[in-house]
C-alpha cells in the first residue's frame, strides 16, 4: 500500500510539473513573447486597423513619407483639448511629407461619429476597435503620439498631449529640417 501511495505521489508530481510547463509555454509562446511593444529605433510594424467606414485596412508608412500616429479616445479630455492643434498641424504639414492619422481606440463607431460631428478633423481617422494596434505600441494612456520616419523606423513615442513646442520637437525627430 505504501508503494502504491508513493507511485501515485510521483505521478501526481510529474503531472503538476508537466501542467506548469504547458502553462508557461502557453504564456511565452501563445501571447507572442518577444513581440512586445515597439520602441524608438525599431522598425514600425504594419498595423491592422479599421477605416472610419468600417473596412479593415493595413496602416504603414509610405516610402519617404513620415507617419504621425495619434492614439486617442473621444472621452479623453487632453485628446479633445489638443484636437484644434492637430487640425492646425495637418494644415501646416499637408504638403511636407507627413501623414497624420488619429486612431480611435476601444470605442464604438457611434461614439467616434458623434465626436466627429461636433469636432471637425482635417486629418485621417482610423479605428482600433479592440485595442490591438495600441497594444502593439505599448499605449497605456491617451493621447499617445508615435512618429515613424520615411524609412519605417519609429523615431518617437510620446505619451500625453502635445503643445506647439512639443509637436515641433516630435517632428524634428522624424523629419530633420521639417519643424521650424
């Protein structure tokens, strides 16, 4: 009887070790270990987004064109406060090789449309309904700005709203000679 209890105990231990190993493997490989948030100096991934019209799309910089991403939400007060500045930036940068895209994160299309009826946008609007694109850039708060240069390299990730001086500094990182 003691031998049987000893054998059952060892079998239980092996099962526990095997189960733990499977859980750890799932956490490491199933959740994309090694593919964490993109940081400054890394190549920008192609982002799966949804257009304002609801169609799936891929967002990536075009060769020679800087891409300025703004992750935001309509309920975010700092996002609302910087909206006029983003419209002005789009006006100032329209012919200078900078594409500005504001990505609404984790919001229903109806909330986005309600916001846009009250606040005009002179720049491109995209949706990230499940927050996957935002997670790819490690977005933990709004607004978060990402600047990708014309070679596809992330030049800056800035958390928080941008005033004119901070916006010019951001643009200088990804488009030398552009901001003045």
